[in-house]
């Protein structure tokens, strides 16, 4: 198995989108690492493929999958997993993460759908994660997703998520914004959720923006700036689990690169502030 991302990365990263390739090329100071969805880049050659390789040669690259369908019932796509392995080798990918969800049935559903919080579902998805890890020869970091309904729950989100991680023997990509969104939508304590997670399993963090609907429902949109309560939750996460590498996600309504880099720098600022508090009170 490969080394943990938390042991080889540091600082603040940015989700790499094709629209950012040109402005980043002229950027004097790059983020500490980048993340891509491998499905959007596998098999891409020519100038764009060379430019991605140029970034991965200089800056650590992480992969965050969208279509592995870990929670699905159709057989895992072994050819696709082999292709992932080749892509990881080409770009020396530091970490591969996926969502605790399903996204396929008799075809791709183009959405990340929640699993029922049941013992049967826990063991089902954990077994599939173990098979993927065995084929890839590396650990997967599992991301907690945002969800808007809880069908047939036998346990809490925390119990289900932690149970899958333990049974699969995988790592965690902790999405801080998703914790905040879910805590508001489903009325639980976001800090208590984060506190209960096993520190040794968390390899890196996601930060993102969301939108509030007129009825108060929060939607994990990745299309807005991060709000103050989520920044505060990030600082709490650092205080509880350490200064983990943290990535800014922005997928929609992409602003100019300069605005994104302000948020990347805000991650570094929170890391410095938390480190200072640790020296003062630790």
C-alpha cells in the first residue's frame, strides 16, 4: 500500500479544472498540491494531457473519483480500476479518494446518492472498498457525502460512516463543508461528529461553498465562497485532529484564479492561527 497523503503532503491545495490550466501556468506561487477527478483526465492526450503532466511533475497530485460506484450492486468495473492504476502511476498520485455513495445501476446515474444507514449496507460497501484496495494495491480515502434524505436508517450517519471505514480498513477524506451542511439539514452537532472520527484515518480535508434555499435547506453546490461558520469548523478540525492538508473545491460559477487563491491562502491562515494557538496553550 502507498504512503498516507497526510504523511507526504502539507498546506493548502486546489481542485484543478481545465479552465485553470492557463492562468495557473503564469502563476508565481502555486498551491501546495492539486486534485483532479481522474474520470475527467484519463485517456486525455495532446496539449492538455502534457500540461496536466507538467503540473503533476512539479506539484503533488491527488485524485478524487466520481464514478467508482462503491455502494452500487452491479459488479465493480475491473477494467476501469486497472485504468485508474495506470493513471496514478503516470502522475505519481499521492492519494485516491472516493465517495461513500452509489452512482450507478444499469448505467451511470450522474449523481452521488446516499446509502441507507444499515448494517447490511455497511458490510456491502466495505467489502467492495476492500476489493478495490486489493486490486489497486493502495488505500482509498472515503469521503463523507452530503445527503438530503435518510431512507430506512438503522443507525446515525456517524455510526455508519465510521463503521464502513473500520470494516473496510480504509482512510478518510473529511469534507468539512459536508459535515456543516448535514448538521444543519439533519440537526446534529457538527463538532461532535468531527471529534468522534479516528484521527489516524484522516488523510486530508475538503473545503467548499454551499447555497441556502428559501426554506433553509443547505445544498452542497461547490459554487460559492466558503462561509465563516465553515472556516470556524475547519479551525476546530485542526485543533482536534492536527494541521491536515486541506483542499479548496470549486466546481461551478468558477471565479478568477486570484479569488480562488485568496481562499487557498485563507486555509493557510487558519493553519497558522491554529498552530499558534497550539504553541500558546498546548
